[in-house]
């Protein structure tokens, strides 16, 4: 791989590390404010809203200038959201029920992430030949998962009593900083990691691709975006990869919160302890991503769909687990299935999207669909919690839904294959 690829990976690592640590810090802040339990998944909901509402515009923005510059600007926006979140935490007093401000500040970070995403994935198709996309995706997904592991662990560590006590003791002499909670201290540390990512963004190479905005007219951009959505869903390979990743990311975001609540109910874990299980799940994803990058060529990417069915069924096993010795290998197994599934599907979707509508627009369409799925599934999950559904009932419903939906996707693909409707994938796109 060329050296610039490793710069891209470093930038992605630190930005993703901060994203995942910030979610834990924001959850801790809601707990500190004694917010209702059903508000916790709404953090991710508000983070994701921008991916859907601005999907028609972020792809054009990503294609309008060098991707490194786009990533730099959007990391600065994430820092602004963190500062806003910190300011609300700083002025909060016991008894204040201003939870909505926390969600608003977190949504600003989500806006930065929504604009960042088309650039971080789109640059791969600009910078690398298509035969290296699966390997590149394996590296990127593996490193992203590593950042999820470390970011989740970092967030849990920053809000833990031992680490937060040390951070809160670091007062400036003769100045009352007013920082008196673990969440506030954690947010300030996380801002540093966003700043590191922004520095790496400055050194991402220009790919030489012509960058120009197709139009500044929002109605034109909206019409063009809807046309791109139609094109990708009409493509017989694009629709399978898009349906698979849409379902996967919606399920993954929901499972992130299910694991936290399940760890509390089944294992008696606190929030910092429960985040370690999320990290263990991510370890499995990293392993599955590496295996997929080695074993699954792009032309056989659709062969991993049955893995998604198995993942949904195995999730249901969680309802029988009461010992951490069983929980850990179960999380690793689920993660490995997830990683093995998503890397080939992502690569296939990027390949078809790049051919049909261009890199930035392709990722924007992908983000729109995947994050619309996240909004719907998190909304359903929050409603179930609000109606006091048992976490075990939620797990069963969740697992069955994933398995059945993946089975329907596989049935559709087999129909397309039998009908001879599948477009060809170049033979040299195997690795």
C-alpha cells in the first residue's frame, strides 16, 4: 500500500477513537443528570439524524474539494460540538432537567461525522485501484474496530472513579476551573484526540481527482441525490450490498445499547464495566474483518449473507447467559460474524457505487440508508424501553428480526442470480 494510505488510516483511527469515547462520556453525563433510561439510545439517534437529513448535500461537499481538506473541516466541527457539550455540562446544576441540550450538542458532533464519512471512504476509491478495495477495507475496518475497542475502553476508563479522580485533581493553580464531574473531564481529553486527527488530515495526499461542486442549488442537489438513490437500489448487486449494510448498521447501533443494558441486568455490570464487553465484541469484529479480507474476494462478496442470518440467531443466546466466562466468547463470536459479514459487503457497495454514481455520492447514499435504519431501529428500541419491555424480550425480538431480514435479502439475491440479472465484476477485483 502507498504511504498516503497509512496517513488516511491514522486520521481515521484518532477520529473514530474520539467518536466512541465521546458516546460513553455522553451516556455518563445523562446518568449524572438522572435522565430517563429511554433517553440513552436517543444520543445515537441525534448523532445519526444529520446522516439522513443532510445526505443529499454531504456527498456533493465531499466531492467538491480534496478529501483531506473535507476531513479536516469536519473534525473541527466535531471539536465545536464537544466544546458545546462541555459547556452544557459545565453550567449544569443538580435538579436541572435540561437533557435536550446534551442531545443538541451531541447532534453537532454527528453533523461533523456525517460530512466526514463520504470523504473517509470515498478517498479509498480515488486513491487505490479497485483490486485493492477489499484489502483496503479490511485494513480500514480492522483499524476502525481497533479504535472502537480502544475508544470504548478509553471512554469507560475516563469516567471510572480511579482515572476521573486523577483528572479532576489536575486543577490550574489559583484558578477554579469548575470541572467537577468525570464526564466533563472526559470530554476535554477527547477533544485532544479530535485535534490529533485534524493534524493528520492536513497530510492526506491529494489524489489528483478533479474536485468541483456540481451545483450550489439545494433543489438540484436533492434531485440528483434521489436519482443516485434510485440508481444504486436498482442495481442488482448494489441493492443486495446496500440492503445488507443498511440492516447491519441499524442492528449494530441497536446492539451497542442492548449490550450495555444486558450487561447490567444479566451480569450486574456498571457502565464502565459494560463498556469492556463492547470492546470485546469489537475484538471479534476485527478478527472477522481480517479473515474476510484474506479469504473473500470481491466477486464472491454476496456469499457472506448467510453469516448475517447466523448472527441474528446467535444473538438470542444472550438471554441464557449469566456468567462472564460465557459472555466473553459469545461477544467475540458475534463480533467475528459481524466483521466477516460487513467487510465484503462494504467493498462490493463501494465498487458498484463508484462505477454507477461516483465515490462521494455513493457513500452519501450508503450513509442515508444505513443511518435511516439506525434511526428507525433505535427509535423502536427506545420505545420498547419506555414501555418497560424486558431486555430479554428485546433481545429475542431483535435477533429474530435480523435473521428473518437477512434471509429475505438472500432470497432476493438468489432470484437475481437465477434470472441472470447480476452485473459482472472484473476478474482482477478478487483481492
